[in-house]
């Protein structure tokens, strides 16, 4: 084998090695991206859980939440503060989820659940009252999205007809 042939063979071997290493790097990047998306998915779910846990674990606050959704003005000032704080946390979660989704960092399945939940909350009178108070705390893009969100038909948000319950309760 001449020196020229050896050089040619070395170039071929080098090219194959470069291609193989690029394939390996591509596989590693894809694996890392999948792991990152899985981690993001878990963090997204954990954040939502941390927001709603106060409603789930605190019967008093669950009652305030339910009543404020239907009649924000009918709540006492302390109940309004608690409701506004909870709504603010929830909507910060919605807004950050929207930013992640727009940047391709949130799976469409997660965004679907956020959007459907927001659509269910949109027609609630308490949400409308809260939005009038805190709309300006959100980005113009988020404001535009929420203002133009198609509301779900107002119905039984939690499986109970709160208006019938309120009508049946004796006046105090």
C-alpha cells in the first residue's frame, strides 16, 4: 500500500468516525430532550398540585372558594383576600404555562388541560370580578388570550348547583 492509499484510507476511517460520533451525539441529545420534557411534565403537575392543595385540604377555604366563584361581592373582605390570592397564584401558573407552551417547552397535552380549565372558569362571576381587579398584573399577550378565550357553558363546575343550594338556604 502506498502512502497515498494509506492517506485515503485514513480519511475514509476518519469520516466514518465523525459520522458515527454525530449519530451518537444525536441519540444522546434526543434522550436528554425526552428526559427534560418528562421532568418539565412532572414539575408542571407538581406546581398545579401545590396551588390547589389549599382548596383540597382546607374545608373552610374550599367553602370560600366555591362561594367566591359564584358571588365575589358577597364575600367578606378577608374571604376576598384569600380568593384573590388563590386566583392570582392560579393565573400566574396559567400565564407561565402559556409562555412555556408558546416557546415549545410545554407538551400540548398539558396546555390542553390548562386551556380547558381556564375556559370552565371564564364564565364564573367571581373570576370576572377577580379579572377586573388583577387583569393589569398580566402581560398584554396573556390578557388578550384570556379576554378572547371561548368560555365553556356555565354549568356545574364542581358537580353541584350552587345557585339551588343558595336558594334553599334560609336567609340570615
